[in-house]
C-alpha cells in the first residue's frame, strides 16, 4: 500500500479558533539537506507564528539524522535519488495517510507545494530505458500537479539561487549558469562560492551552517521575495525559463499567514 511508505510524524498542525486563516501548508522538497533545513529550521525561526502551520514532508527524516558513513548503501541511494515524480508520490502518500486526521476534504484552502530544481529535469536529450526523456517526465509531473491542485516552486538552475537572493542581487556571472534552450544544465559550485563570499557559506555537505540561521531573517526573506519577483521575465509562468526562482510564491503564502497574526 502506497501510504505504508510514509514514516511516522510528530507534526500536529493546528487550525486556530481565531480570526486567522486555518490554512495549512505542506511542502515536499527535492533536496534532502539544504531545502529541508531551510523550510524546517529557518522559515520557522523567521516566521514563528507559522510553526504549527507549515509541514515539510520528508519520508527520509530518520535516515537524514544519520551521518553518511552510518547509512546503508540503500539509504545513501534514497537520499540522493529525489526526483520530481518521487516528490509527487511523497505528497500523494502523505495526503492518503493523513486525510482524516487533517480533514483535507473540508479544508480546500490548504496548500500543497513541490519544491524542485530545473537542473537536468528539463533535458530532452536524456532518455531512460523506456524511451522517456527527462523533459517528458517533468511535463507529466507538472500536469499531474495541476490536476491535483498542487503548487510547485521551481529554481533555475537550483535552490542555492534562492538562498543567494536573501543577500544580494544577481550579476552577469550568475546569469551564465541559467538553464535555457541555448544553454543546458552545467554542474557548478558558483552559487555556493557566492554565498561564501557574502559570509554565509554552506557546509561541505550542503548543510546550512546553524551559525547563519539568524542571517536568513524575515527582512532577508522579504528581500529575496522582491528580488525573485523582479527576475521573472514571464510573470506567473509555470517555471523560470531563465535564471530565476518561483520559491518566492511559496514564501509569500507563508508570510501572508504570519502577517495575519501580526494584526490580531
């Protein structure tokens, strides 16, 4: 049974009996380290009013608590094998398992988000044994998301760009790494180097250094939202076809909940 793949969770969202939205936000992340820490740790610190309203779904939570050397080969494979389709399955499984507990059918305002990177997911030349290209599989996932009313927040080329926007505008060198119709995905440490130059480096294993959590303040997140909005060449497009990130849309939704507490 699909729901059996879900591990146990201690998260207990609260629908407050007050004049605020009772919306809950559920997030399925592609990255097993950076994205999970950002939403699970940093966002909850910056927007303390939403800690009971936002859940990062992670079926590998127990595995991630282990150091890489302590994991089995299968566990290490799972940690690095996230794909857009796996995120979709993860969200479907979660909704199935907890549908009664959170009464999803009677709470249509709840939001479900897949956080993904463009990287090689839109590469039409990479084809699997069944003849399906990465682009085919990517488009299938987006189509299913629309059918299920799931949202998706996509970074081009990857999530580190969103982190960078908390601290700086993009420059001409940054733009060279965008995935476009003329430029395929190029693995690079460029954005990590940019973060290091701004004194907010990631650790070697991509963890966000706990010492820098406070740098990702509410003000910094608002700055990232504005910068990401300004990057959009086609507002409200499915995903960035040039350097950019729509993660800001998810953060705007989280901020809207937090803002309601501010005025009550």
